[in-house]
């Protein structure tokens, strides 16, 4: 369903924006979010919107604020668990103008739109003979999602490569923030929840192609051997507690392979919960809560989810 479908019955500020000829993007009503998450789980969003330019994005967010309509910007849904009941608001993804990828050889820096796939940056750096992004090979999702979660491994993470981030603030102001001004933590950043990340600059360094390729292959093979990449999941479910491994803790309490409905603790890596085919959000949520309870009872450790919950009360 396109944006113009609201033209005759625009009853709200949001619908007026979506019906406007000025709006550049695509709109679907009651769109199942299972189609837009790597879990393949999730009920319908009231509106699912692809915003292609900054003006359309800004007007839509402002209209959501006027109406009191909940809204959220997502990437490719690689770290989301959407409730079976769906999301009674606007789910927004970044379209055409936010999927740019440019390289400045003079300063060895990529300028990347937040809607660009992280994998595209990894591959383009390799093609040009630049290193520094090998840690991200095989990581799903967009640059925006990677920035917000400070994607990476124990040894390397995207925040260490960021020169600047351009964002739309909660107050609707366009800001460019130095990478050094951002607090980059383990799977966390200091960006406000309502900040919409639009673009960033990522530094790389000239490298030897054979060495870069070797690191990429090693990292990809490590992922393939240790993670259930062939099954729908959200990636790692829990942050590793300091000095320990979430997967090891889950395995030690006997929950590796445990199932609730169509959700199962992966038999390959216990910090992954996979959708075995008919999984529901309620199944995954119940398994997450069971894991937290068992680990807390056994070790006094409160496992903190990495996954973002959408549409839950």
C-alpha cells in the first residue's frame, strides 16, 4: 500500500504526511514485522514506512510526536524481538538517501549512510585494499544498528573506527557528533533512545590484501563454526557478564538445547535462541526469562539481554 492511499481519509498528522505528494517513500499498513526481522517473528505494525530522504523522515517523526503515535527507526531487524501482537505505531526504515557509501582516499575514510549494510562497508574496504573492518565480516544489519549497539568482538568494535556521527536529535535538531564524544561501551553507546542516526565517517588504514582476506576468512569461519547461522535468530541474546560467558553459564545450568514452543536454545551456541520454524515472540520471551531465572539462582548473575523488545508491555 503506497503513501497516497491516505489521501481521502487522512485523519491524523501522520496520515497527512504520508498522503502528501512531498513524502518520498513507501508505506504499508498492518505490515507483519516477521517479514522484517531476522527472527522471522513479529506481529503487524500500524505503519511500516521506508523514508527515502531527510525531509520526509523529519516530517514523519514530527507528525508522530504531534499525534502521540509511537515510532521507532529500525535497520534490518537483526537484534529485535517483536511481540506477537505487533506494534501500534510507526516502524521506520531508512531508504535511498541513507544508503550511500563513499570513500575519501586522502584521509582513508568512508562516509556511510546509516541504512547501508555493514557487510557492504567490509567488502568495499577489502576491494580497495584497506583494513580495520575485518572484525565485522558476516555481521548482519545496517551501519545504524551497528553504531547504536557498538557492534564488534571482544577485541575490536566499530566505535573505535568512528570519526563522526550525524544524527537527528530527540529535539529534531541535525547534529554532527565527534566519535570521541560518544561513550562506546560493550554493546552500549551514549546515544539517546530517540536519536536517529543518519550517517557516519569510518576510518580505515591501507593494508596488504592477502592479510586482510586472511583475517576476514578466519573471522567468518569462526562464526560459521560456533554460531547457528542457518537458523532464524537475533544473534547473541545476552551480554557477556564481566569475566564470564553468557553461553557457558546457560550451558552449565543445563539449558542448551532446551525448547519452549518453537523457540530453542541453540545446540551450537547457548547464547543464541533460534526459531525452529513456528516460533512465537511469547516462546522466545519465556525462554529468555527462564534462562535469566536459572542463571541467577545458580550463580547470582543477572544476565542482561542484547535484544531489543518491541511491542511488549
